[in-house]
C-alpha cells in the first residue's frame, strides 16, 4: 500500500511540474533623482519555479528609458536561444526527480541498515527498508524543488547573451534560486 501511495504521489507531482509559465509582463517605471528614466520589465509569477514550463520561461530585465521594439526583439531572440540551451544542458525533469529519489533511497537504506546494528535485536533489513522509503520520498521532493534550477540556468544564459551585445542596452535581472 505504501508503495502505491509513493507512486501516486510521484505521478501527481510530475503532472503538476512544468505545466505553467510566468504571468503577464509588468513594466515598472523608474525615475532617478536627476530625472533619468529606466524601465524594469518583470513577469508576474504565481507559481514556484519548479512548476514553470521550460518552454515558457521569460527573462526579467531593465533598460534605460522606455523599452523599444528593438530591445523587445533582442530579448525574444535571447529567450528563444536560452530555452534551447537550458533544455540541452539540464536533465529531463523525470530523470532529475527520479535520480534524486534513488540516490536518497540508497543512502537511506545503507545508513538505516548499518545504524540498526547498534540496536540489540533490531532487524537490519526492516530498518533499511524504512529508511530507504523515508529518505527516497524526501529525495523525490528535493528533486522536484531543484527543477527550479532550470530558471537560474535560463536567466544566467540570458545575462551572458545580452552582455555580448551591449548595443541593445538590456540588463537581465536574476531572481534568487530560492
């Protein structure tokens, strides 16, 4: 029964991952004391990073003055290339989650089995199974949370690409990975 619940929980978590994108674009005007203007472009985000669809990721950025069509086109081209880059250098979501769960479960089984030897009358296999179950579940949760790292990879790519083309005068704003 416990294994069935673990599988159902995993399936439910994976169904909810990578299914949404950031919300609408919000333009935040900024005026400095000397009257110089800038615009921060942010995307309203209602969901945690691990739930974001890699194909819908968007860059948050700042430009001096108002945002021009040329700058919007540069950001769009950068986002397109960085989505491909992120998909290339990051593992498949299912692989990322399962590998974390398996690693935690194996470590839990080993630690629980060895630790039970210090308890008189303990059955090492039962402790190992319990520890593998508990830590494997924690590993799956950790694997899901680390899916948010794809957003960091995407934003880092965008920052580096736009740094190569300073004539567009777009600076990427990165969110915290937490």
